[in-house]
């Protein structure tokens, strides 16, 4: 056959492409600018030498599950480990979505949520964020009161806009609905806030976390979910048995046992975020949105032109300028002090040139 029967449902689907281009300053993917500490790398190397590569891994990564459970005052049954948070997000749509099911989204937010809903035939009910990108609390509660929402994802802090969701609102929402409420805390370590205290009080709450951001392991693919044992069981029904490989499990355990070694880097990034925010606010023509994550969203005229100018100077940031509700926005990941300085210098130069060009008109 020189033809193949394609699935029409996928005709308009565009594969995820983060457009990672090579650059001196990689400030586009919200990764940590720091590799994992040398001591941890040395320990991983030692353990790798003894790994039985010929054996299948523990399907549920129970050793890592136990470490995460203990640190959170929970049991193994309350923890699910995934191949990145992304796998857990997909499994959420598989387990709680599907044809005839509804997912409540709060755009603009992480685009993976709606992509997963589409792939699983789940209807998306969108309650857009307000002008300052805070969630529309009243809008969500009103919509949820109709009683037909199956799952909700609240990103706190939100990607790509940076705001936290208030704990009071989350508590209120959890009491108002039996829908699964996922709080995506991928950037939680940079915010000093977590919904962990609400677990155990609300069966319909799950919390998503990842090793990819604060724990410098984006290359490893590890994320985890905290929740009620009955909810975790639903995930076990849909997950791929060996999605978390043995090497990742080994790295995850070593990183998690030594996670206090990441505190200085997290503190540095939080401090740098504050410094960047202060400086951004002094640049004419740039609006910077307050952030509790390791990135800052900025808005400026002709942001796509600025993106190219930054890239020409070796600085890669994330261009959202043509994304609905994020028109003319760029997302700047907080990098090393040196990278942030280069970025601020370049942005100031762009602003200065624009002012001068206006003066000549
Ligand atoms: C990065 C991120 C994740 C998880 O990413 P993984 O690398 O798959 O663990 C989840 N949610 C949001 C909002 C993110 O930005």
C-alpha cells in the first residue's frame, strides 16, 4: 500500500515544539540554571555501577514513593511517581476525562492541559483569568455549581503568568464540588506556599510536583502526585506499567534524599527574581507581572521583534506574543546572576533604541 488511513481527529493537531534553539543564555524553559550538586552526581555514578540494567524497574517506584510519602507525612498509597509531571497530567485526562467528560481550564495557563483534553476527547470549559492574570474565583465557583465538571487544574504559581491561587479559594472550591481538583505546584518551591495541609481534609484534592524545576532534573523526567489513596488507585488503572525507568528511579531517590542541598540555589533564584523585578520596573515600555515562580512575564510593544533582538544577542526567552490573552508577552526564566544581567542590559538597550527612534520621527 502506498497510502495509509490517517485519523482525521489528528488532522489539525500541531506537535508540541518548544522551539529550543541553541543560545548562550537559555532562559526559555524555566529550567534551573544550575546542574545538580557534584556530591549528588558522584553518588549517582556510584549507584549506577551496581544497577541491573537487564531487569525491569519496580513499576511503581516504591522506594522513591516511600521517601516522598515520609517527607510529606503521608503513606506510600498517597503518592504516584510519573515520567515527568507531564505523564501524570496525561493520565489525569485519561482517568478523569474522556468523551462526555468536562475539564475546567483557566487560560492563559500551561498549554499541555488542553492538549491532553483534546487527545482524550474531553470537553474544555474555560474560565479565563482576570486582567491581572489572577483566577476568576467567582466565575469558577459559579460554573462549578452547575455540577457537571469532572476535573479542574489550578496552576499555583501559574505558568506562564506567575500568580499564586489563594488557599482560601482552593478550600472553598474543594467544598463546593466533587470534581477532582488538581493543584499544579510545579513551581511551588519558589513560592513558599503549598496546599499540602489541605490533603486529608479533601478527598478530591491532588497536588502535582516535579523534579524538573527547583530540583535541576528536567533531563531526567520525574514528577509526582500527592492525593487520596482511592484517587491514586484510579491513576494506577490507566498508567503505563514501566513508565518510570530504573535510572530515573535511582536518580530520583538520590536527589530526593539530598534535597536540602538545593535550598541555596532556590534561595538565589528567589533573590534574583526580586532584583530582576525591581530593574524591569524601571525600564520604560515594559510591564512586568509579579511572580512567585522562577520566571517573570513581561509585556511590551512589538514583543516578537524584541524576542528576535534578544536572540541575536545570544539570549533565548519564551515568545508568547501571538498566544491568545498573552499578546505581546515574553516569559523570562530567572537564570544565573550573570545571565540575568545580560538579559536586563539587552532589554534596556532595546528600550533606549526605541525611545531614540521615536524621538527621530
Ligand atoms: C514544567 C511544568 C510541569 C511538569 O513538567 P515535567 O518536566 O513534565 O515534570 C507541570 N506543570 C507545569 C505548569 C509546568 O510548567
